[in-house]
């Protein structure tokens, strides 16, 4: 039986979800370590970050949350914790690496959210919203658990990178660009927007309070 495009898309989606889980778990555990959480607290934070966005997406789509279909995502979080513990003595040296993992998780889960939503025949505007939720909601959960202001509510461009990635995905899909190419381009664009925004301090306008003393 030939390897169909649908089978390829599903395999790619599972791979993206796995890589996104690992990247986001590392991000959550790293931030928990900065707050001096114990190992269990770090795992809970990492797991919540890794599955948070995807769980909200799946509940809204009316399907079983992705992490409940296989233990691989819990195992992935355990591996992420072991990674952080193993390199704990190089935390400061790896500060930039943690930012990279967070960005990779954002890009990977944005793509996973879009693909899964489209697989259930929802319109593309829904897929873009779901991609944004999948990519950004985990970071909101992380920041709430750590008692920080969620990054998406600050000046820093974060969720908007997901939105732009979703629009590019829609454009490429409309042009019938192969899935592998579409995924690669969207991944690079989301990462590039995030990296450039932080590097050059690019941000959205801040709301002004009209009532000022």
C-alpha cells in the first residue's frame, strides 16, 4: 500500500508534537528551576507547559487530548527534566539555549495546532486561532504557575508570530505547496519573527491609560 499524503501528514504531526513537547517541557522546567522548584514541581511545570496548549485545542475540537493517546509525551517530559538536571551547572551558559527551546516549541506547536484543526475539516480561520492557542497557551500556563505576567500580554512579540505563521500556512496551502515545504517555511518564519523581535526589541504598541494623574 503506498505511503499516502494523509499518512505522511499524520506522521509529521506526531513528530512535530513530540519535538514541541520536548522543547516546551525544557522551557517550563528551566523557568521552574529559576524559581527554585523541587524536581516534582519542575516536572509538573514542564508537563503543564508541554501539554497545556494542545489540551485546550483538543478539548475545543471535541477530541481526546493528544497526550492521553500515548505515554510518549510523559516520557518526553521526563527526558526533558533529565536534560535540565544534567546541565544544571551550565544554566547561565545555556540562557540563550532556553530561549531557543521556547521559540522552537512555539513554532512546532503552532504548526501542529493548524494541521490537527484542518484534519477535522474546520475552516482556516479556526485553524489559525487553534495554532495560536496550541503554541502560546502553554507559556501562559507556565507564567501563571510561576506567578509571572504571561509573556503574550507583554510588549514582546510572541503569539503574533503564531498568527503570521498561520497566515503563511494558509497561503501555501492555497497555492498547493507540498506539506513538507509548507511546514519547513512556516517553522522558519515563526522562529525568525521571534528571534528578530527579541534581538531588535520590536514590539506591538502598548495600550495607554487615559486616566493619568
